[in-house]
């Protein structure tokens, strides 16, 4: 018997050889599996969730809400950041979803562009397709001011979208009124709440648009504003289970998403539509918000 025959007939040697082969095969499958999971995870974070729209519906109780405005529906969109990451086809789908909701009012909460104000020339005509019974109104965000606020404002105005800059508009139903006010950007502008409330009828409920949420405590002083609606945070774009968002922008670190009550005033913070770099989302889908106003006794 040759030494080779002896090795082949030795069960311990054969078992060791098979064991090594099995380990190598298992390791190979493990590496391939990890790679596949990594690719799937990358694809999900950067190509699936950033355009996987969620419609968030929330009822907000308003003290003294006129009866004609019971169940008045406000749809909020924020943080488009059109180009280079957010593309026009996606925003067109957002607009269609909004129109399917048949809202009473649509509020656009700023950051229309990312790094080029000229992007608004393509974006504004798409946003002009939004339909709402009481109209479409906007404020500007920090990225709009950091690029060219005048250009962003003028292009929106040209498409029939009114930009409120420390101003208000009265929304009337019969003899009853609620107020929509809009402030200049809180980070880089000059927001002026008293100016935005000039001419407001006493006792009329006020809905306030302000891009950054973390000024809410200041806006709640005096009890004149019933609801502040904001964006800016993107919800962090990435939210880890049990830990929340590892990164949040300035002025969105105290209130980063959802509904809060701040000194008797309601605050709603939307996760927004678009993304900034790195252009991914995880556990933080883009959001169309539908707020329904409901009455509550004082």
C-alpha cells in the first residue's frame, strides 16, 4: 500500500479535508452573502427609500376654530432641494399625490433648491400644478437664502405661488376667518412675528409657517399662534432604532419630526421631500403631510 493510498483510506485525514473544504465553502458563501446584503442595503438607502413617499395624516385640535373650518385640510411639503439629488420626475409624482388628496390649502415650507438658485426655473412650473381650494402658499428656507432668495421668490410668484415674507393672508369661509402667516427664514433671514400678524382679526386662529422648528418656543410667546408648521430637519434622513437621528441640522435638534405641544402651541415638523448629501434615507421616508384642523373647547 502506497503512502497516498494510506492517506485516502485514513478516515481522520478524509474528515479533516472535508471539514476544511466545508469551512472554505461556508466562508465563501458568507462573503458573497455579506456583499449581496451590502449591495441591497446600499440600493435601498440611496435608491428606494429616498423616493418611497409616505402620507402622514394628523388631526390638530385648535381652540376657537370656526365651525366652517372643521376638518379643514392643510397639505405641507418641505425641503425639495431640487438638483442634483432630487429629480423633477419624482417631484411630479409628489404633485400628483398631493392633487389626489384634494386639499383645502397647500403650504410649501422652503428649501426649494440646494446649491443653485437657477434650479427654481424648472421646479416652479411643476409646483404650479398643485391644486388647492384656498391656494398654494410658500415661505423660503435657508438654502433659498444662501443661493438667491430674490430669484427663488420671483420664480414662485411668477407661477402664482404666493411667498409670505413676514406677512399673512386671511382665509375666509362665509363670515368666519382663520389666518395663514409666513415668516422669513429663521437661520439666515429676519423673521418678524409681530409684523406677520399685522391686521389679523382678534381671536382668529393663526397657522404659522416657519422653516426651522427650533424657534417654536419664541413663536409660542403670547399664545397668538395656534399651530406652527416647519420642515428643515429632514427627520435626520437616517434614524437608528432606539437611538433616533445621529445627525440633525442646526435649529432642528430639539424638534426633529412629528407633532409636539410647545407652551400651549402645536408644532408639526415634516420629514420633507428631498435629501442633501449624502443623499440617502433609512427608517425616515420622505413625507407628504395632511393636517386636519379640528375644534376643541378652551
